[in-house]
């Protein structure tokens, strides 16, 4: 490997082997998600598991494919705490969503 | 680039020349991605709210073909993300020919996704009679939310394929720098990222089981 290549490798932090491994992990997690959907879990349990797995997948994509793991930490701090905070604020509505089915008059 | 990094390294938070040690194109794309992520999360929250609050929510997605199709679509997008990473990698090494090949592979993955998704839409419209305003399952919101979310995502994929096409022909003709390919890669990975949430929340949560 030439010095130039090593330098680039150093700047960009990950090798093609790492990216291929991440790709395999992402495919495996997708497989787990499809399996979960066929084992008949209660709606909220399944929702929590699926969203949990998707957050892990998102973190892998953002960290490695989108390269954020190798960027300066200040970039992460500027972009993500705000995003996560806004998304968590939207969770406020979810309590109502689970309450509504119980408020239906018995038919 | 390395001198650029060292110049800012001393004073990351003092408003140095480059506090993020990144170029402005890339930072601009990140800002766009964050705002677009909020749009998609609002839509997905609205969908999940309707889904959870309604015990009669329709489950029109059979294992074959819908779940198989959407799993293959997930595979296409994930693989195209890998080829995009390879394109950025080749461009960083100054290899324009292989960059063009990897970008073309990425566009192929995106194209396959769009074709499969369009087939899936036509199946829902023609066979299950789901439209944006009504469906035979008695939950009119299903069609509206489904087509809005997947439609917006498909628009992003189509725009991504066009964007990559422009970058690809430019790279082939010796235009554009490594950072331009990296910025287009960021957009493409974001499209992939959004699908990682649309697939479980819209498809898997409404799979016809048993």
C-alpha cells in the first residue's frame, strides 16, 4: 500500500472490509425484523422491538456509511442532540394513541 | 485537506476557520438531512399514532409477494449504500473509472428499488383497491398515510438516482472533486436510512399473519 493510500485510510478511518461487515450486520438485522413480525407479538411490544432494531441500524448507517464516527465530535454535537430531542418530543402523542382504543364504547 | 484540519484543530469552539473540520458543501448536506429527517419522523409518528390507536388497522401485506418484495427492496437499498461507500472510497483514492462503475451500481440498486416499489403500488391499487382516499378495509386513513410516506420516500429515491447520474457523468468527464461524491453519498445513505424506518413501521407492522 502506498503512503498516499495509507494517508487516505487514516483520514477516512474505515476500510472496505469494515463496510462489508456493517452491510452484513444490517442485512442480518433486517432478517431478524422480518422474523419478529411472524411470531405474533402484542402490537406495542413489536413496535418497540422493531423501532429499537431500526435505531441500531440507523446508528450503524450514520456512524460508518455516513462517516459521522470519523468526523469531529463537534459536528455530531451540533446536529444530533437537537434532532433526537425533537423526535423524543413527538413521543408525547403516543400516550394518547394507546389510550384511544380503551375509550371506545363497548359495541 | 490535512493543513485545513490542523489550522482549525487548535480552536474548535473558538469559531476557528473550520470548527467542524469539514467543507461547507458537506455541512450544508448534513443540515438538509437533519431537517428532512424531522419531516419523515413527523410523518412516521403520525402513521404510527393512527396504527396503534386503531385496532382495526388493515393488514393487507401478505408474505408473498408484499413482504418478500419489500425485503428485496431493503436488500437493494442496503447494497446500493455499500456500493456508494465503495464509490466514495475509490474517489478518495483518485480512481475515477472505478468510481463511475460503483456509482452506476448504486443507481442500478436505486432503479431496482423504484421498479419493485411501483409494482407493489400497482398491486395495492389494482388488486386490493386501496386508493389515497379509501379502501375496502374501512380505514380510509390507511391509503392516505401509506401513499404519502412511501410516495415521499420514492420521490427522494428518484431524485437521488438523478443526482447520482449527474455526479457520475461529471466524474467520468474529469469534473467534480472527492468531496462532491462524498456529499452525494451522504444524501444516498440518508434515503437508505429512512427506508430502515419505513420498512418495519409501514410494512412489517401491517403484515398479514396467519
